[in-house]
């Protein structure tokens, strides 16, 4: 990790300092069925992060501000094994993706959703169901809105507690299109030490960061989640 960009581990930034006022949901949001969250054998995010040039990492730091969470992984569309990176901070959500310029040289394209000052809100979701609790599957209302999420994205979000699902999706249930979405997790089947998912639109960005534990006697359906759910207003966009 770039010496000029000190990454803050998930949960180490106090949510009380992330703006004021309640973060609430209004109207119906869909609750998704959980999909499979497989764990690969590749490099961890630190190794992918180190493979990205220092100038790109510095630019991500400048755009995102004080770091809240981040991740990096292989970009299969690059054709040369290069990585992408996502940084989420108090000033914005920024993404670096490998591209080829007009001279056919490898470069990074950086895009960012810049937040309106003071608009970032946070809610802690501490989900600890009993071992035999019934999972909350289905949707509020009769016809849930189609938010444009892929099946894979719905499956990942479906693993989260209902409250976290609602907080993530609520701004996009009133006609706002989801422009970007991505997620990352690492750990073991019974213990995901790092988890992040974000949804970004022209007006709002939402994210959930934290960890998941499957205690003894529990299954994935009754896993315990410790999450911080964020929402911020987009003031301007850089890149696509």
C-alpha cells in the first residue's frame, strides 16, 4: 500500500463522525434470496493493491479522502492480468480500472463519485439471530422494484441481514438507476474478516462494510453480521 495512502481497516473509523442525522428507509425495497459466496485461492487484496502503480494509488487517495474501506482484485477484462482497485472514503467512492491508451500502452482509468460535504451517513447493523431462526426471504409489498442488479449481485446482497439490504437499496427504489456495483470479501467459510459491497448512482452512493461469523451450531442462514451501512449524496462525478 502506498505510503501516502494509509488504509483504515473496516470498522476503525467511528461512525459517529460520519455526518449527523438518522439514516432511514422509505418505501418498499426488495429482499433477495442468498446466493453462494465462494472463496477462491488467488492473491489477497493487499497483493493486488501493491501491483497498481503509486501514482494511481495516490490519485485514489486524493479523490476518496480519509479511507473507510477499500479492496482490489483481478480485472479479467484487462487481458494482461492487471488489477482493479476501489477506495471508499469520507470524500468519495473511487475506482481504478486497467485500460489501454491510444498508443496501446497499459494505463489506468479512474472514476469517482464525489460526495457532497457532510452528506455521509452511517448506521451500524449488528445481526445476531438464534441458531434456528427463520430466514427473511422475499420482498416487502406485492411487486418489488427492479433495481437493475445482476443475479450475482442480488445473490451477494441476499446474504446480508434484511436491514442492511434495505439500507443499501432504498435510494434506488424510486427510479434512480444503479450505475456501478461491486463487492469483495475474504476469509473463511465460517468467518469473513473483510466484506464490502457498494451501489452507486447519479444521486446517491450506498455501501456496507464489515464482517460475518458463523458461530458453532449455526449455518449461513443464521450467520452473525457486524456491518456499517453508509449513504452519501453525490455532488459530482469524475470519469464514467
